[in-house]
């Protein structure tokens, strides 16, 4: 059945609860790139350095990484609906407070609380959408996937539109949109059944004892350093107005979504997951080198183009992570993301610091090296990864990829 069919069970014929959760998911994913176009404006407004402002990403993803160990613990005890509402409430509070910040320290702290709320929400949203959807999981997964791509693309755009007037407005805007999401989920979503087995915070750590899952997580750690060097450090290199920077990262997000959803699965089917991943990582390394050493136009083009490689990598990594071990998917996903999000926290801090110690080119050299290291881990540990990489079924691959990104 065509998931876009307007008939029963199609993506356009879903209950209000599904649309409410999907809409809130768009805003949740927007929060990841929201601050990109306004980082220079925040630095100017709060009289802060690039490395200080980049801590907005570091605090956000550091808390997100640690929260991976407790999201399953929380949702398996209080249920999916309450976990969603708790996450949304935290985002509303801390995003609103972020807009009132008088110092960069306050803003970084509020962004950390925002990260906790976002982790609780996005780690639960897919399961809730699938549970509430009509006509099986296929249309629900596609709807969630669309929300993910739309949020990643539109976050920088919203940040630019609101941030052109004041760097504070994107934070207030996010709080307002998430408050609407909170009300919609309260009104339309009924409580979902709790899991049969309660999850322990140590379960994701134990899952990393599997060699294949650990290999995928370590490789993804190196890759995520490259990913978030581009996302968090490049706005300072481009040095553009919020509108222009937002347009660049909107195009970046569109490529990320298209290559993640449409291109990666086709490339995997033709060439195999490990070849696609290794090749994409090497191409990403070359792209960031040109970004760092090229002229301003080349930097813009390479920033946008990196979205294609990042989209492919996200899909392949998450499929490998959830298919390579026999751990339950939520547990494997939490363990994998616990490791990789630490790189997302590290890159925004170290990239501007490296620039201060050396020059503007070296952070991109480091990012290129980490992308190559990620590829080397895949090559060296291919025996631990190759079985599931060859036997992943398309349906499961798509579902697992979204679950892992969300978690």
C-alpha cells in the first residue's frame, strides 16, 4: 500500500494524536540547528568569544548523551505520554529562560536543561507515533521521518527569521511552539501501554560489551566530531548575516533530509552499507578540507554539500548500530547514542579553541582526520559489522535508522 495514499492508514489519514506528536517532533528537531545562524549575534550581544558561545551545543549534547541512560528508565515507568509531556515542559521552561539570559553562562546552563527535555521527548516520540498510528507502522515511520527532516531543515531558517531582530526571539519562539505542542498532546494523545520489561540505566552500558555495537559507536563518535564541527563552528567562518546563514543551513538541512531518506537506502542496496559508509566518510573529509582552505564561496558550497554526506552517514550508522547486536533495539540505540553524542558535545568546544591556538584552517583539518578515523574503524572492524550490514532488510533498516537518531 502506498503510504501517501489518502485512504485508511495512509500518511494523510492519521489520528489527531499522531499529528500532534509529529508536529511537536518538528519543533524538537528544529532546536538542534536553531542557534546556528545567530551564534555570531549571541556572541556580540553577550560580549562572548566564539568558544564560549559554542558551549550552547556542548552543554546541550553533553546532557543529551547522559540522558540516553535514563530515557528508557523513565518512559518504562511513567509511560510514553507522560514522558513526552515532561520533555516538552522542560523545553518550554528552559527555552524561555534562555531568551532572558544576561550572560553566556546563564544561556549555556539553560541550554543544558533544554537538552534534557529534548532527549526525553525525541527518544519517546517515534514509539508513541507508531503506537497511535492507523494502518500499521509504515506510514507512521514515514511521517516521523518527514518531521525529522523538516525540523533539521527549518531550525536554521526559524533562527534566522526571528534572530534578525534579536538573538533572544528564537528562544522565545521555540518555547511558544513547544507550549502549543504540549497542549495538543495533552488534548489528543491517550496514554500508551507501558513496556512489559522495565529498563535499567545500566542496560545501554552493558549492550556496548558487544564488539559490533561498540565498533559502530566508536566510529560514529569520530564521525560526529566532524558533523558538529561543521554545524557549530562553520557559522563563525562564514561570518554572514542571520538571514544568509539561515539560508545556507536550510539548504544544508534539505540535502541532509533528501540523502538520508531517499539516496542512502538506494546506495546501500546497490553497493552495500559498509562501502557506502566508508566512501561517504572519505568524501566528507575531503569536503571539510576544502571548506577550511577554500574561499568564501567554496566554504558556502562545501557547507551545503556536507549535508548530503551527513544524511547518508546518519542513516547507515543507525542501521548498523541497531542491527549488529542482539540487544533490544531501544537499549542498543541508547548505548550507541550515549557514546556518539559525547563527540557532539566536544566538537563545538574544541573547534574554536583549536582556532585560538593555531588558525582558522586547523579545526577543519582535525575534522577531516576524525572522519577518516571513522572510516578506518569501519574497515578494521568490518568483520564485526559485515554480517548485519549485508542482511539488513529495507523495512527494518528504515525503522531502526529513525529510532536510533531519535534516541
